[in-house]
C-alpha cells in the first residue's frame, strides 16, 4: 500500500487531533489528510468547541474566610532553634548525654592545658607548619612513651611483660574505640533515636 | 519579604521552617483550583469547602512527605483527588444542578449547595445565558465516571499536562489519555444539542 493510499484510509491519531485543535501546527501529511477527511475535520472542530466550553466554566471560589479556617487547623513544624530546645526539654536523658559529652571535652582540654602549659594552640600550629607530619608522629610516640612511663606501663606490665610504647598506643586506641561503642550502646539503651533514623522512617505519600 | 513572588518550592521550604505566612500564601494561591475540582467532584458547596480544607490541612501537617523532585501542585492535587475519591466511595452522592442540590428545600440549603461565581459583572441576560450553559456543562460533567471527570477537569479546566495528571491520579500515562479521550467523546455526545440549538 502506498503512503498516499495509507494517508487516505488512516485517520488522524487522537494526539494529532488534540495538537491541531489547540493551535498546533499540522504536519504536511496531516494537513493533506484533513483537507480530504470530513470525519477528522469534525473531530478537530468538535474538540475545539468542547475545549472552549470547558474553558468558560465559571471560576469557583470558596468562602472569603477559607484561608483563615485552614490556618487555624494547620500545624507547621516549629522553627529549628525552638525545636532543638523543645527536644532537649522533652528528653532529659538526651540532654544529660549531650551535657556529659560536652563536659568530657572541656575536662580533656583543661587537663591538656594544665599538663602542658607551653603547648598552646598557636605553638602547635607553628610547629606543625614547620615540621608537619614528622612532628605529629613524634608527638604520638611521645604520648605513648608518657603513658608507659607514667606508671600505667608498669601496671600493665604485670599483665604483659613485653609492653612497649607501641602496644601502649594500640591499647589507648582500642580503649577509645570501646568508649565510643559504649556510648552508642548507652544511647540506644536510653532510647535516644539519632535524627537520621527518624527521617528515614517517614517514606509515605500524601 | 514578598511571598507572592516566591516559587511554590521556596514557600514549601519556608513552611518546613515554621513560616506561617508562606503557608497562607500557598493556600491563597491554590484555594480556588483545589475547591473547584473538589466541588465538581462532589457537587455540594459546603462539603467541597470542608474537603478542600482537609486537603490543605493534610498537606501542611505532612510536609515531611513531600518530595521536591515533583511539583508541589501535583502533590496537592493528588491529595485532593485521593481525599475526594475516598469520600465519594463512602457515600452515594446525588448529581446536583448548578442551582443547588435536588433535596435543597430551604433557601439557605439551596444557597449552600449551589455554585459561587467569582464575578457578576456581566449584563443580567448574559449572566442568565452563561449560567444556563454552565449548568448544562456542569450537568454533563457530573454524569461522567469519577476518573474520567477528574482527568478532563485537570486537563481542560486546570490546564495540567498529561504527565502531571498521571502523577496526580497515580495511573499510567496511557490510562490518562484513554480517560480524557473517552470523557471528551461522552461530553460531546451529551452536549451535541447545544451546538444544534445555537446553530453551530
């Protein structure tokens, strides 16, 4: 069957009728078909008329106080600072955990300043800028040696005869990891849900 | 801050931070189209106002569920469609004319169930003719299946794209096209006498 014959027998697809009815440009083949097809011309004209009638339906409006009545029932989230304070007030255990963590950080900083008054933040920054990674590594070794020589080493040596600064550093790191893990377990037992968990639970539509 | 110039998504972002003026701007922006589509689904003005209120309240009270990847208006209309269809399926609502529900026996009840036009600036004769034409259109629309009715109102009255209508009604794009084409066919058949009476 030739293209011309196919054009003569096949009618315009619904999408083409809509496009042409709403002012879209007809392709050359579509234009030729419309010129010779009463049915498709009626379809286009009918759709234009229907759309015109639907478009002039009267605009509908709710009552003048509609927005007021909606806003009286709406509960928006509280602004973030107020929300954070409200969360802490509502969950004293979370507030206690947060306060304990902050106190530990402060005690650690004060202990450092008292124990090593010469090592100010400025001095550390200057040294690191000057000698960088080498100094940092020497500091780690010195910390391990200090722990070893502080008496903890002799205490531990009662349990392990071959304790060295290296094993002391490894032990400190292990203790730190255990402390972090314990804090997580403690928070879980105290039923404090991390924020990211609460958000992922709300995956529903409207 | 001029809320009228902000986009829907910017207003939603402000609403999530507790900004009530942003929420009010969204209500003002969408109250008419939401009320319009709900009214044309339930055909009762008081009920449409109640349902339209519920639509906005549910929208704002569950803003955490809105996905900014989609248009806010699509999500809002989706809530409106779901709420209205749920209500229609719980009740067997009668078809009413634009002049009020058939069971409206008092003037107050007739007023409450009739259309509220936004403007009456036309001459009286034109208003009467427009109201009669609108009445026939509304009656024809009311006789459509609820999904055909929703689809054709969203397309021809609210001007939504086919893809957006598919999102709102949660059906495939092809199904939306089928609904609209069949709805058009039914409306044209029911309204063909209007073209005959008016000579075209």
